[in-house]
C-alpha cells in the first residue's frame, strides 16, 4: 500500500492513461476528469492522477457542495483532496459506482508477498519521523495559513502604521501597507512551517496504526488487532475517535478537538484505510 504515484505533477509527467479524453466536471478548485482507468484532478497547472484502486473513499461533509476524496498522499499533504462546485454530487456518484467495481484481489496478493514490519519498528519509524511508504498522517488542528496571514497583516499594518505617523498621514498609509504585506507573509510562512512540523494525532501505515489512549501512552497497533474506528465519547463526555479490537476491547482514543476536520471525516478515512490495508 504505497503513496499515490502521481500527485500534483506537471501534465507531461502523468502516465499515458491520464491523457485520454473523458468527462470533465467542476470540482472547484479542481478541474475533474473521469476516465476509464481513474480520475485526474487539475489545479493551477498541476495534476494528480489516481487509478480507481488508489482512491480510498469519497466523503461528503456538512456542505452539500463539498466533497473529500481520501487517498494515500505523501505527508505533509492532507490525506484527501477537497472539492467544491456544482458537480460535486455527480462526482461523488461516479466515484462510488467506479469503486464498487474495483477488483482489489491484485492488491491483496501484493500485500501477502510483502514483508510485514513489526509494530515496535513502525512506532520507532513514526516517532523518528522517518518516511514510511504508504503512511497517512492525520495532523493536530492548527490555525489556517489564511487566518494567520490575516492576523499577521493586521498586526504589521498597525505597528508600521503607528511609526508612519511620525512622517504625517502619507507616512501612515505607506507604513501600514508595508506592514500589512510583511506581517501577512511572515505569519503565513510561520503557519505553513508549523503545519509541516505539526504533531500528529493518528498515523496510518500499511502494517499498523499509531495512536494513543486519552493522550497517554503512544503505541503502534497491528491491523489484525483492529476491528473498527468509530465516533465515540471520552471519559469527560467529549466527542472522540475510538478504536476497538475485533473483541470490542478499546485500544485507542483521541478527543475530536485535536483533529482539524469533523470527526466523521476522520472515521471515514481511517476505516477506508483499515479495510484496504487488511483486504476486508
């Protein structure tokens, strides 16, 4: 179970099947093309091409024109593509129809022939932040880059605008403008770096998932010990992601507030990954 092969690449780097003619739909900010072998998402001149067996699951969230397409994207990219636009319902229907017909037998055969990494080694690799091919990271919630940039712009404009008063109204306007641009760039850049280095609430790997129990012990749990991910409640009555063994033993739990997306999104991604990793 590896990362998707073609993610945000130049058009000429895509495989031949991704250049075929297909149905084009609006999935803002993506231009979505549905093809026989997969789906192509284009944004800003870069394209991502996913074969149907590389799509984990389509997820609808609170907005009827918002769709997440979960996939094994290499961190620090989010483990999904976020689409909006008038064609979202149509895109979701087509995805579900295509995924129902995908034959995963080839993947199961490849998984059986691959050497399994022990859970303790998985934990060591994750804690050392070494790349594990096929791993998906669910990071802790952080303020958005846009919000941080807006905050930085406001602070910068106020600071340099104040000093600009020393040179009269014109100086205040120029100082405020320079401060806004500089502050926005600084705070936006800091937040982008913070995202790349953010703590992770959950890490899903081909051999195990890494998580904790109520913020305490962090451990790697092999997939044969995992029965399901569910939307649950922690000891304080707060909404939480819960992970149960096939015998209904609670093996991990994390409060929903730590995630940057609604809990049902996290559950859907984790369950889809578990089913793909185990061949269910």
